[in-house]
C-alpha cells in the first residue's frame, strides 16, 4: 500500500537514509539519557539517546545532542528526526522535552497518515523513557516536581495491572491510556494505532483482552455521560479533597476550590505549590489527570491567580 506522506516526511526520511550530516541517526556514547520503546516482534522500535550540557541545577540541564536508532518505517524515521530537531533547535531541558506530544510531532511533519500515528507515539514514549533515565542519573525527583511518570508499555503500574498482549508486552494500563488518548473505538483502531493485538491476535478475544477493555471503557463513558451537573460538582469536590489534596500536602502545597462550572474547575494553589517552578506540571499531571481519571474524561482545570 502506498502512503500519502507530506514533503517534510519524505525529506527527513531521505536525508536520514542518505546519512546527510543533518540527520540524527546513530547512538550517543555514554549518554546522559537513553530510552527504548517498541517491539522488534511487531517491526517498529526506537532507541533514543541524548547528551546534556550540565548545569549546577540539573533541572536546567540543556539537551545539546540527541540521536536515535529506529527499526521501522518511513514515518518512524521521520518522527524520530522531528523529535531530535525540535529538542535541539528549541534548546530543551529534559523536563521541557517531557511536554512534547504526538500531536506536535505530527504537526511538525505536516501530518501523518492515520494508520501511522503510532510511529509518533513510539518516539514520544522512547523520549520519556530516556528522560526518566536522565532523571535517575542526575538525581532529579520527577514525582516531587509534580511529574507523574507515565507507564512504560511493559511496566505494570500496580498490583492490579497485568500484561494484556504478550507479543507486544503491552500492559492493561498502557493500553487504556492509549485508547483514551487517541480516542480509539474499535479493535481495528487499537491494532492500527498502537499495535496491541497485531501479532498473533490471541489477546483480542481472551478474557480481559482488547475487546473486554474496550467494553469496560465504553460502559465507563456511558456512566460519565449520565452524570448530572450536581453529581459532577460533588465528585470533583470529593476527588479534590480525598485524592489531590493529600498528594499536594506531602510537599507543603495545597489547593482551594473557587468555583465549579459543569466540567470546569477553577482553583487557587496554596502553600509551596503557589511559588513552585513546576506548578504547571502539577496542574496538568496531578490535578487535571486525576480528575479526568476519576470523574470525567472532559474535565478542564483553570488556575485563578
Ligand atoms: S498476544 Fe499476540 S498479539 Fe497480543
């Protein structure tokens, strides 16, 4: 099948395979951060490695050189190039690089065919793993900065998590996150976009497999849609008090609810959170993500200054 690639994708791909000086294919010796994502079984895998210019405050380290090795298609190579260019040209710190999304990569590439979006996810995931590696080496406590580590595709989140797809090593929590993030609806979408179920297919029909996960999420969505504004307000309040406040309080921070309008929460940060340089991460990864996971997928949060 011939894919309709943008001119930018084609240029980055040909520059890479022709080993032009601008290409980032390769591996960095003694990297400060290194990450792998994908599976050689399914035929798509990316390894990213980077070097930083070290600062006395590791949070201000700048990524100066980043390279990748990709076992995959045109899109996987172009998406990896895109990540490297964005980071090097933008003089990103590893923490800032964590905010790169698959949508930004797709935009940078002037689009990708729908069936190839998983290639951009792979790059983002490999980058995350490389940044977690850097954080460990540089003794940076990401959780303390309000950055909740996203799960690796094959790392169980807690004792209730398990590997759904043995061929790809994908855990249930990983599959659920990708289904929500990419708004996947069918088994075909899941196979197309994230490759879970793409090898032997046994994980599609088995108990707690892909079909069961989709059904479970579908039921959850239906229940969410049935919530009245009153129920939403009460659930947001309860989640803020019972789940979010204790997390912020661990580091002397807090949150005050100002107003709840339908699915939107207006709040003030309190204590150490008010002056924390990572407050944006706390808002996105702790406050908003928790409310979206526990109350409704469309919750929006807004800080009142
Ligand atoms: S278990 Fe083989 S494709 Fe999922």
